[in-house]
């Protein structure tokens, strides 16, 4: 029921549809009134009202099509000027330089991953960043959330137990990294129940 109402509302949002609907309603009222009063002139007015509404709707639809075409042309023009990217936006980890090299001067670090077990092995790098005043935010999967783990199972290279072991390893690494934090808001984590950072 709600989907039908949504579709009707979507149709009514289009100005050309709204004009046609209003035109047909006005024409129906005029035609009914004309037939009831035996007034041919009023019935003809109703027909003209419908034709006028249809014409206006067609003009609006044509204008919208022209506007869309211009937007598409503008986007294509911009894309042609930019040209193909020289480096792909996503690269395999093996092609990336080590994290300490890429982020040696970073002041705000955000890392999102399944367990972060590999990335968090750079404990000295993270400690150094914290001592330098950087903020580090970590987000990983919560292994106690059965629905997430089940959805993620096809993506794991290991068993669920192996994944939980990776997360526990990450928890230990976070605890070690946290020793270098000067403020409680310097190292923030979400996902797994990591040790409380004081």
C-alpha cells in the first residue's frame, strides 16, 4: 500500500503530470456542468482545457529534456578535460608503500578494516604519531555481532575462530599503542570491545 502511495506521489511531483491531472479535473467539471445544463459551449471549453493542459505539459517535458541533455553534455565535457586517472583509486596492499612512509607526518589518521591485525603491527609508528599529538581513529568489525560475522564469512580468508584470534591480537596491539596516548581522545576505536584507554 505504502509503495503505491509513494509511486503516486512521485508521479505528482512532476510538474507536467500535475498540470495534466489538474486540466483533466477542470475539464471533467466543465464537461459535466455543460452536459447537465445542456451547454455545448461549456463542453467545448472543457475539451480546450484538456488540450491546453496537454500542450503545457508537453512544453515542460521538452524543456526538462533539454535541460537534462545540457547537464549530460557539461558532465561529459568535464570528464573529457580531466582525462583518465594516472593512478587507480584502489590498489592492492602489495603496491602501497609501507604505512610509516606514507603517513609519517599525518596528524589525523583513520583506519577502517575487518580486524586491523596487519596494519596495527606498526606499533612504534602509531606510538610516535600519538607522541607527536596526532589523533588516531580505528574502526573494525565487532566479532560478537553474529549478523555481521555471518555476512562477512564469504570475505574471510580464515575461519571465524581465526578472525576472532586476529581481532584479539589487534586488541593487544591497541593496548600497547595506547600507552603513548597523552589524551583520552587521541586514540578512538569502534567495533570490537577493545581495552579501555585511560
